[in-house]
């Protein structure tokens, strides 16, 4: 790691002010940032530790939704009785990611801002437009088995690794943020991540120094919820694909550089299409690259299975 | 930076480069080399320690982030002459071979039982239910600790014995 | 002239009066390992604070370093030195005729501007702290002139040649025999390149005692070659290198040699006059140390309708580094496994610009059984025979390749007992018949075989005035249980409780042993220990009977018994400690040694087993879960039931991983492996392994060594992966012959079958 200075923020307001310093970055759990700093892929000059800010609460909102403080650990969210009762799919998506040790450290805000696990991004000897703009994309014609099938560009075919984000996208969640100016705003999770286009190094809709303070989940939609993930081993592994279903809403994971809201499939389902037909309509827009062709049938089959699980869950009782 | 961490019950004052990870602070500064560096990227679990009672990867944390925290390492659980029940169970069941992942496995197992007691769910936990103690739950919850010697069946047996008070 | 018959005499291990042989005693060093107090190489506390070295790997697969910019690294805070080939100390070339083993593995570090593989250490930085060293290492800038590299194994099969000094082995006339067979199978399997991924990355700590003596702690399986190689590199006498490797965080063959961490730590410690320690990063391990090479295996089986093999061929293509000669002998085991009058086996080697290939747990068998043991499953289906029965029908009476009798061969018993214990009779012969929730369930089996070896070794035994027996040997314990089995052999041989035995190994100043590898460790080190122990018994007996102060005085030394720490002749006795304290207060030390018997080659000597596996296959996603697995093994007398079982179950899980998880694809554009850490390289985790156990049959192999023991460290992963693959077929009807069987591959197979 390159030398940096470190401070613990006294408040969210102080944190966003401190973040105006050149090269400043927030750190909370640190599980992704430190991973990348050790590889010299991230090199902040100043770290602002926001991990102890009193923003870890998980509260029911008046309308029956949830407000999750950005500093809540993944474990805390997954274990929260209200989450498990009303948003079981969110809890299940969280525990499908990482390991208990990582989930104990990782925070909700940072989870959403994880960077891709693309092998070419992680190897500084390889071209990667995300790591080094203009250097090219090693994955485009490389070993891209786990590359995106939606929303990619010739500049970047990486995927977003978060499980939790897929669940939150299907739940229509929004993030609340605080800017240095003191301005707060709210952004749909589905819009938080920018499409790679020809600027894959610009990853989110957040401005420099803007801090995620909370995630707000609206009331669960009618119908069942389910989350399924397929990976190369039974646990502690990134996914090949995942599907989150909440009522009539569906999001797909590890198929794009963001949690991919399957709007075409949702529209088809709303029109009465059967699950296979609905997901086929979504996948009509997929652009696999060869080695990741399997993601198209995998998502098709997994989506049908996940929708069926959600239906069963709904019939068993409530959302759960 | 000067920080204080209570390590295994003893307040330790350290003057550290902010870049020092909690793992390197333990291993290189405090000479507590029981916590191992298997990958240094949170991908193996050999560095698992308890921070304020919660298991974490010490390699993916800066020591300065733990100023004021209480950290328990494998050395804090027991000693060769006075083994913690989990350490004894690992010995009895031969739940290790090369021994390099072992301190992390044991710290992880101790914390795992506490998480289990607290009702934290895992992918093996049925929806809406409290987790039921089973081999499948142990396996899932111990999956953040890789053992290349592959003592996995012995580890499950050891944890089961320790949890059920047989060790 | 030594003979296996020399080993026929009774000895304390065979007699096993105290019952310590075979007992599942706890690991000798276990209390240290479970408390984190066993110091591995990087953790040893040197006499003064160490400096920290960090290596930098090459960014190309083949070419030349054209320019070096280390100014920024040298100017970085805390940096003590920064080396490339331009300023690294000169090192004599390694290897002498007398000691060719020391030529293996790494060459002098930072030797020249040549880059021979991606990740080859090409620069080295030492600083006062680890943080400063790592930061400085990122500031090293190297320019390269890349040359065309050749890394695409599957595209270069036509360039394969015979491995040096080898020829195909043909018995009978394979082509005719195959053509004349009523039932024929001709299929090709592929296995990928694999990495050892020992949990402890290679690491070394070195310091100098005066100008000419180097102390080095490192993580290596073989002590003497490491000591000799380092001495040659440093240009000092062998005895001026004190090499220690007391605790080793996994080896699996990958630490059978040393790497540049050791060389650079020693050179930098000399240059700086202070201790220096150097560890590979996890990322550096993938390219910077050896790997198991990929293979292509063509298996042809020709049988009669009765299931008897008439023709068998196994040809393996594999690869090694352009400058190397290592061959993954995946076809070798097939020479001894099944009877067939017409046989053809051999290997072809492609030289590539990938990093060095080398031995990885059960080299040969681990890869080779993944084809032949599945081919047998396919043949059984063609014949309408049970796969267990097919194997039993092809059980040879003598080694089918050389006609030698087997020293012991209990394969059929392993097959039968395994089938019964596992419930093999519940297997449906037709695939895809059993469902459990979302899972299709199938059963599979495979045979296991792995050779047994005995190498020359020495050992010393001491007894002190407290009656404590100390075993000393330049042997290693890589998790295999060496400490423990040596303690058991010593305790049983000298008739003392286990608590009265100390074991010191992993030190070049102790009597030499070949180290850990090829599952020869316990038999080799243990036999030398038995010999030393017998010599100590004789010395103690002579001492007692010759000492007028002893109640045993004037007795026949041959009548002295050793039990419970007491030496006795009938009812005349005293404690061992009383005897030594009085008659030899400084203690006694003797050596012993073992050598292979010259007639041992008259027998075909192997270890055997049978694997049974139950998997679940999700036909929607292609996911596979191992639900249940049992291995039954016959591997000579077992010294420690607990550690041997752990070795076997560990090996079985390696087989599971080979079937389902492991592999490291090559990106041909860059000549590098795609998986460079433990998130990308898929090892099995706890959740991947269901109920899994290993059972050992009673056996004594009197042709193996004086104790009748054999190795188990590699037997477990011979055949285990094939049992998994066969179970997958039985579950869902999809045969995949390219490993690993990942969800994407299995999904394609399921879709192709209309599932």
C-alpha cells in the first residue's frame, strides 16, 4: 500500500467535508478497499473511517418498509428479525455472499459499492479500462466465462459481484446519500451503478465524496420472495448467476456491471406470460461473448425455478 | 499512529504505520504469530480472530481501525498446557494436518457457536426458523475457513463435540 | 546383500506389546498447532529484528528485460536494498554431479535479463518494515522485449515428444488385440493445470552467524537438497548452511524444492548484515511455484462379452517448461491395475513457456485415474455389468506388466467391503432414476492404486538421565503425521510411555532422511527410526548387563526386555532413568539406518483402495453436491489410525476437488494463468463435503520394510475424482470427460440430453 493518512470521522457531516481532500476515500468494513489497496489497484492518500458512525440501525418505516443504516453489517441485516420476517429474500441473498467473517465486517453501503471481481481487473499486468482507462479490456476476448451478458460495452464486460444488491434491486430499494454541500438525495439501487459505456472507470452515480447513509426498502410487494445463486462451489464463492424475485419483480445478478432489473421479464409476467416465456423475453436482449454463453440458459432455468420457489413461498404464507 | 488494542485481555499500546493490517500488527509487532497469513485477501480464513467477540479476517482490517477494540486471537483461547475445549476437540478429532489454517478454524468455530446461539441465519437455515444445530449448518458456517489438507470431516466432528460439551 | 527376508525377524513394532502401533494417538505437535504456538518459517524469532523482503514477478511469459528503473523504489521510505539482475550478487550455478538433486527447481535468483515464465521473480526489494517493502515493490519499473511464447497446450499436441529416456511400453499386440475385441471403448479425457495452494505460502527467514555461516528457516519438504542447493548458491560449504523447516503449512509436492524466497533471504541477509525474511504472496504462488500440468488422456479398452479385458491402452499427453523435463506420468499406474494380455501405455511431453510443472500429490495417479476409472465405468455399462464386478473380473494374479508377484494386493477386498458398507446394492444401473427434492441422486465408484517406496534414511536415538528418548532425524512433517509416528515407533521400541519421547526433525544437522513426498515418508523415516531404536536397545542392554551396579548385571543382553520405562531380565529390573543416571549420566546416542532391500524389486508393490460416492445433481443448474463418500484402503500396517485416516480423507477430498472444482486455465495471449488468488482458484470449502470417511483394512506387507507399513498420503486421491464423475453419470446420465465438471459444463450436457 502507498502511504496514506487516516482519520475516524466524528459525524457524517464531518466525513463528507473531509472527503474533499485530494485522494480521500471512505472506509467502513474495508473488505474490498483493502483487498485492492494491497494490490496497488486502489491507492487513496487519505482514509476516512466512517465505520463507527451511528448509522447502523435497521428500522421499520411507517409504511411497512425498512430503513437500513449504511454502516449496518451484512450479518446484522441478514439476522434482523424484521428483515427475515418481511424481506426474507434479502436475508438469504446476503448470506449467499462471502463468508461469515466477511459479512461480519462488510457494511451495507460498501457492499453496494464493491468493485468487480473480473480477473483482468485484479491483475495489474493485464489491460483493463476500469483500472487503467484506455488500456483496453483483457476480458473481452479473454477467459471471460464470468463476464456480463447484459449492458456490457467493448470497453468493459465485467460484472458486479454483490448478492445483496440484486435483492435490493428487486425490492425497489433506494440509497440515501449525503454530499459535502450537506445536500441529501435518494437514488434507486437499480440506478446506482453506471453502465460501463466507454468510461468503465466511472462506476456509480455518486459524486466525489458523496456518502451513502442509508438504504430504504419500500414495503414488500404482494407475492412470494426467493433468491437463488449458482456458483462453482457450495459456499464462499462469487456467483455465475443469481436471480432475485419479489412478487412480480425480478433482478438478475452476475450478468451485468450492476444488479440487472429484468424489466422485460416483469412486463411479460404482468401480461400473463408463463415464467419461461417471460425470462426468454429478457434474455432476448442478452449479448454473450462465447465462454459465457452458458449464462443465457442458466439464467433462463434459474429464473423459472426461482419464480416457482417464490410462488410456493407465497402460498405457504405472506411474503415468507 | 499510536493506538491501543486490548489483545487477549491485555491493553497493548502500539505506534503503527497506518498501513499496518491488524494481522501484521499481531504477527510482526506483537509476535502473536498464531493468526496466519494464508492469502492476505480475505479468501482463506487463516487469519480469523475475534474483534469485540465477532469473527473477522484480520488481514482485511487496518490495525488503526481497531483502536480501542478488544481482540482475541488463538493465543488468547488457550495454551498447550491449558487447551480451550475447542482446541482440545480439534486435537482429539485430528481436525488438522499441517496446522496452518487451524488457529483460524478454531477462532472461527468458537465465534460460530456464538453466532448460532444468537440466531444468526445461514443459507442452511429454513426461512422464518431459528437455526437448528446440524452438520449441514456447521459446514455452511465454517465455509469461510479453507483447509487444503482437507480435514473437513474431522473439523465438523470436533466442533460438534465441543458444542455438545464432550470435548 | 540386503534382502526383504532380513526383515522377517520379530521386532518391537511387529510385536506391539504396548499397543501403540496402530493406535490413533493425538498428534505429537498437536497442542502447539491448535494453540498457534508452532512457529512456521516466517514466524521464527531471529536473533535481531528482521528486514522484510518482497519479490516482484515478471509481467511477460518469455523475453528479455530491456530496462530497469529502481530509483523510485530505492528512494522509497525504509528501503534497504533493491535488486534486479543488474545488481544482484553473483551466484555460482547450482548442481554438481555428486548431488544432482540440488539442480532441481529454481536457478540462481535474478540471474539474467531472461524471462522464462510469467511471474518469474525479476526484482527484489528489502525494507525495514513489511509495509515499506510492499510499497517499494510497487515502484519497480521494468521494460521488456517480449518474445513469442508457446503456452497453448491443446494446440501443441502435435509437437509432443517422448519424455527423455522413456519409451512406450507394449505387451502383446495392442492394435490386433483391440481390433479383435468384441466390445471396444476409445475415449479421450482432459485434466487441467492445477496449483498446490498450500495454506502457507512459501517463506524463508535467514541470518548469518559470522561471514560464512548461514542459518535459514524455510518451508520445504526435503531438507538436504535444500541445504545443498542453498550452499552452492551462496558459494559456501554445505555444513555452513544450517537449514531448518520444523513446521510446514502444507507441501503436497509443491515444496519439494526451494524457491527464490530462500535464496534472496540468504543473499540479502548477508548483504545487510541482519536477518531478512521473504514470503511469496498468495498471488505469486500461482506462477512462482510449480504446478500439476494439464493432461490429455486417450484410453482404449477392448473386452470380451464376459467383461474380460483383451486390450488396454492409456496414452497421456502433458506439458512441462521449455527448460524442464518433468512428466506427469498419468499412464503409469495403468500398468499394474488390470489384467489384459495386450497392453500399450506411454506418455508424450510438450515443452511450453508456462511456469515449471512438477509433482503434486499423487503425481500420475491423481490425473490418470480420472480417465481410466471412468472408462471402466463406461465399459461396464456397455457390457451390462456392474462396475465393481467388471473390476473383479479383471483382477490380475501377478503384475500384468512384468509378471512379478504382488507383495500384497487386497483390491478386491477393498471393492467388496466398500460396496457392502456403502450400500452399493442400492445403485440403479440406469442413470437418472433417483430424485430427492431438486436433486437427482447417483452412485459411483472407482478403484485406487498408488505405488509404495522405500528410500535410504538415517536416524539417531538418544536416551538421557531422565529416561527420555529423543528421536532426531532430518525429516519433515508437512501435516502427514511424521512427528507422531516417529514418537510411536520410538515409544514402542524402547518400551517407554509416549510422554517420555521427544522428536526433533526438520533440521539439516540431524541424520539425513529423504523428506516428505511420494507417500514414502512414514515407511522410510519410520524404518530408519526402528533401526536406530533397535541399536539403542542393544546399547542399553549392553550398558545394563555390563554395569555391576545394575540388577541386570552379567545377564545376557539378548534377554533384556523394555516395558513401561523399565529394563528387566525376568524379575531383575530397574527403571531406564535409574540405569542411565548411574551408568551413563551424559546419556547414550546411537544411529541407525535403512536401505532398500536389493531384492525388493522382485515384487510389485502398491497400495490399493476403492472409492464409493453419492452425489446430487441439480438438473436445472448443473450444480453437483457430494452427499456421501467412503473409501476402503489397504496400505500395509497402519502406525496411527487417526493420522492415517486424516491423510486418506484429505486425499479423497482432493479427488472431489479434481472432479468438481480445481483448474487454472491459461490465457494464451499473455502466457499466464487466469486464477491468481484463492477467490479465483476454486478449492473445496467445508460446505462442499458431505459425510465422508475412510476405512483401512488389516494388512502387513512384509516386502515393504521391517515394519510392514506402507504410505497413505497419496492413495486417497487416486481414483476419488473418478468415483465422483461416475456418480454424476449415474445421477443424470451425462458423461463429461473434461475436468473439472463445473455447472456450466454439466448444464451443457444436461441441455444436450434434453433435460
